[in-house]
């Protein structure tokens, strides 16, 4: 799993590709938190249109959801837009979303999109 982090228009955009692995989610979360512009409660765009979530297990999805709790103080109450292409990736991301929402209050809002422009527009509405 590879990722690229860009900061533009007050949005931290993480673009991922390849086969998803648990460590990759830790790595890009830490990269966002270590970015010089990051402040708790920031806007995050996760562009997973080139990511294959097929290799992830339910235990991996649970562990990825737990990352939010592990870094909740540094992440703050943030807005997250996730962009996916395939139905499988939408389903895996929806599982993650349900797990996060049931175990943490650190997300003010998270939404899954099929279109990057719509995701950016939603983030800019805050």
C-alpha cells in the first residue's frame, strides 16, 4: 500500500493505491498528524479510488477503526470525506464507518463518496 499526502485549500488529502494493509493506515494517519499545518479538527480527504481493500480482514477493519480512538486527542473532532470506486471498497469503508461511529465521538462527520469533486465540495461546506 502506498500513499501520498497533499495539503491544499485547508484540506489534507491522502491518496492511496495498491493492496490495503493495516500498517498503511497507521502510516498515513501519522503522516497527517506530523504535518506542519495539522491542527486537531482538520479536514481530511481520503482518496481510496486506487486502493484495493480486498485483502483486509474484519479484524483489520476493526483495527483501522481503532486508530481513530488511539489518536483521538491529536485528531480532534474532524471532518472526513472518503472517496472509493468499487462496491467492495464502499462496503469495507462503510463497515469502518459504523465501527468508528459506535466507539468514538471524535468524528464530527464522516461521509463516503464515489466522486472526488463532491467530496471536496462537502468538506469545503464546513
